[in-house]
């Protein structure tokens, strides 16, 4: 039987993200959360492998205690168990340290795994880095942006679209794939399944101590990536009515917005305007 691991993440489902201005990190403990959409496609890919070939599925996530909810939702969809990595020492980790922490947990809790599945990216950061970094941390082969997977003995046959052509790849297990959102449309859990998952699902909570992790190597302090500034883009709009000849309107536009137009384009347009005037 295949031993599958699906890495999922809880992301906020709010338009105004609650940021901590001191650490420049998301206040995940107070944001309403959901399973990252991309992770749902990875979970569905694992569920289809389970139906086709027989498999045992472990879902794993790192986050605050409330992230347990998405593990129970995954169990309602068909996962066999969940692992929650939660510890204040893990908070604020960038993608590199997140990958490191996940890898150590997988090695300790899921020895002998066959395949790790991840979403291609998350809606709260869009870096698409954790999957490839996790491959490196685990020391296994992998492929990103995979659209379809099939199994032949111990070889995974994968398809993915690259530019204008379709690639077919083969990889011996164990390995890791990141799944795109083009296929493997997520299913929906039944009410009975949700009730059963929230009552009986096999969920383990692990701290840094449980994993024997050095706290100096995890969390925000160990993360080499530093966020310098976080802000919401301005939604203000202003309507300006310009009157006069075409030349006057163009001159006014350059006067008001010239600094927002690249220097090269601005110079080219100005030069073209002068050449036309010289010809006249």
C-alpha cells in the first residue's frame, strides 16, 4: 500500500489581513482560516491515488492550534490522519525554515513514505517555494507544477504543461510533486463525514520538543528572509477631466504623471512629438 503525505496550509479568508506591524508577519491566530485552495488539489490527487491503487494518507500542517480545523476537514474528505506542528517557537518561519521543520517532522513521524504531495503555491504568499525546498531537505527527487499522475510499479508517471508543449516525466519513488490547480478538482465533505472527522479523526499535535528541534534553527529568528514592510495598496480613485487641444491634454498628462512613466518611454514620446512639430 502506498504511503502518501500531503502538506497543507491554513490561509486566511479575509480581505483585510491582520498583520503584526512589529514583526511584519500575519496574525494567523486571529484570522478566520481555510485550507489553501492549491493544497486542496494536492489532497484530491492523493485521494484519487488511494482509490486507484490503495494508499494511506497523512496530512501535515504547521500553524497555530486553530489549524487543527483544516486537518479535520481533510480527514472528512478521506485522509487517514493528521499531524499538526504547533509551537510558539515555530511562528513566523519563512519558506526555508518551514521546509526544514516539515522535513524533520516527516522523517520522524512518517518513515518509509512513498510520495509527498504539495500545492503549487499558497494564496497568502504565492512564493511556490516550500515544495521544491522540501525536496531538497528530504533529499528526494521531485517535480513541480504537475497536472496528472499515474503509477506503474514503483515509478510515477507525470504530465505537466510547459509553455506550448506537454511534458511526460517519470520518477522513481520516493519523491515529491507539487500539483497545479488545472486538474484534480477538490471534492466536498458530507455532513456526516465532517461530524465524524470532528469527533473521531486521528490528529496528533507536535511541538518543537516532540521533534527534538533546536529552537535556534526554527521560527522567525532563524529565518533568513526578512520582510521590510507590509502595507495595503491604496484603493483611492480620482476622476480628472481634461479639456483643450490634443497637444494641451498630452502636455498636462506628462506634467501630472510623467514621473510615473518610465524615463525611456517618456523621452521617446517627447522626441516623437518634437519631430512632428519640426516637420510641420
